[in-house]
């Protein structure tokens, strides 16, 4: 009897071993179907995304964008190279993920319950909402019940399901899924009056308003939702575990804050009147001086130099101020003498001197500051003086921040006008809040020039 019992135990153990060997996670761990193993074996992380002026684009310095930089950092964390695969829309993105043609889908993707059932989620790293937009000056609907015309949306199962749910209560609700146009192209068509409405991610809307200020938000279709990367739905996924560790570290070290600051935080404050006036100047005045900005740009992007000039004088070579600064770049007399020019109201002399002075300031910025952030310190110094920006760095360190991190320093600039702080600083009082806004405006103005020309070229190409 005892021998029979032992044989049964042995047989049961053998059965458990066999089950274990064919159990899905065991098979996955032993094969390249495990995403983490596949990535390590091929030596590359394949990330699917969509061309977009915020998430992924190819600029003067090569591949850029919020999703690109975050993905590049994750690839470095894994010790592999990054391979980007661009798709046309969200549906294509998830099809590629389902077919294991990409490892991660990353395109400012909002949390969707139906997607979460089918794919694994990475940690959230920002948030946004769906917004219905219309052309400013047209009748503004306050909710979907007041939408009388067809809504045109970009190809995406997420919005389809959202609108299908709403249609159960609103049978007259109509929409069309356009698979040919991108989200940005649909937003531009709304602004130009070619279609009545579209629904877009709030970050996309904020970006589009910078080049089409008559694009207006009717209402938020959803509350703010978290944004995630999506991964294939493997029963055991080391990639998801690695991503969790990476994202937690990226939040703790401020990496995500710095990337968001770089790509879209400066465009969240929208001023219709200012943007409209600026775009008119870009179209009518900038062409008169563009060649001068290109001639004297030095190591800068000419569009940045143009943005500085607009912030200073609205591209008026004869501009003056009560404090005695004047010209296109609003130079003081002392700065003009230092830069060896004799006529501040001559546009070419002013642009040349302003550029040289900005380059001089750049050379004074400590080497410990990351290359991409040095220009923001220099612009703040252009506005309020180099001494005050050095004070801002000292104050930031004193308050426990990182003086080499522009985000930390920027948020402390306004403290330079508070007596409890400036009384203990070497250079004393400064209107730091003005320097803060000065830099933000320049970043926004440059962004507008870049995207204005990009959209114009795309439209010309489409027409051809």
C-alpha cells in the first residue's frame, strides 16, 4: 500500500513538472516571445509612435519630442539602442503592438479600459483629456446634445467607443472617422472652417492653438485622464517590471518634469490676442528681417534670435523705452558700445549686437548646466542681468533645489522680488517674475515660428 502511495506521489510530481514545462509563462520565459528577452537578444527597443510636434518629430537636431526622449532614456536604461517606428494613427499603433511588431506604443495615449483589457499598461507619466473644438466666432455647443453637425475624428477605436456610448442617449449624434488626415490636420481644418468640429487630446489642442488661435475649446468630453505607454499582453512580462522601475526613477529624479518642461509646458498658457498679433507679424513683418536673423545667428537657431527680437521690440527697429534701451534688440547704450555698434536703431547693427551679446552671456553660464538649458539662463540674464541669474542659482541651492536645473531655477525667479530673499543676495532686488515670463514668451514665439513654417510647407506639398 505504501509503495502504491509513493508511486502516486511520484506520478503526480511528474505531472506537475510537465504542466510547468508547458505553462504559458514558462514557455514565454524560455522563448523570444518574452518581450524583454527579445529586446535583449536583438539589442534594440522598438517603440511605435505618431509624428507630432510634441511627441515625436525630426527637427534641426534630429529626432526629438517628449515620447522620443523618454523612450531614448528607457532604451539606455535597458542597455539597448532605440528604434522608432512611426504609424499613421492610434489604430495602426495598437495593431502593430498586437502583432508584436513593436515593443511599446507611445503617443500620448490616454487610459482606456478596453485597451487595458487587451494590453499591459506602463505607469502614468502625465495627464490630458478629450476636448471638442470648434472655430472661434461660431456657435459654441455646451455639450454633445447641442452638437448639430457631424464630428470628424481621426482614426481611433477609443473615440469611436466613447461616442457610441454617448449615442445611446443621443441618437442624433453623428460622427465620421477620417483615416486620411492626422489629428493636427483635422484641428487646422476646424480653424479654417472646413469642418465644424473635431475631438482631440488637450495637449494636441494647446499645440494647435499656437498656430491657429481661432481654434476654440467648446467643452471637455472627459475628465482629465492619465497617459500611459502600452505593452503587449504577455502573462509574464519583465519589460513591464523594468518600465515600472524606470518610470519611478524618472519621476524621482525629475527627468519627466524636465522633458515636459522642454516640450509643452510653455504653451499651456494661451493668449488669443497676443498669438493672433504675433502670427500676423510672422506673416507680414518677419520676412523683411529673416535674412538678418539667419546671417547673425551664430551658434543659435535663427528662429530663437527672431523670437528674442519680437519679445523685445515686436520687430520694430525704432522701438524705445523710458529707460533708454532702443532698437530691434532693445540694447542699452553701454551694451551697444561693448558690442561696437554706433546706431542702435539700425536693424542690422541691432540684430548683430544682440546676437553677439547673447553669445557672450552663454559663455558666462557655468559648464555644469546641461547644454540644452544654457540658453534659458542666458535669456533670463539678457532680461535682468547676469548677476541676478547667478543670484537665482544661489537662492535655488539654498532652498534645496538644483541650480543646474532650469525648472528649479525658473520656479524661484519670482522670489528675487521678495525682500526676505533679495536682502540676502549679492545683487539685490530684481523683477524675476518678468524674467520668468520673458523666457516663456520667447520659447512660445520660437515654437510658433517653427510650426507655422512646418504647416505651411506641408500644405504646399499636399497641394502639389
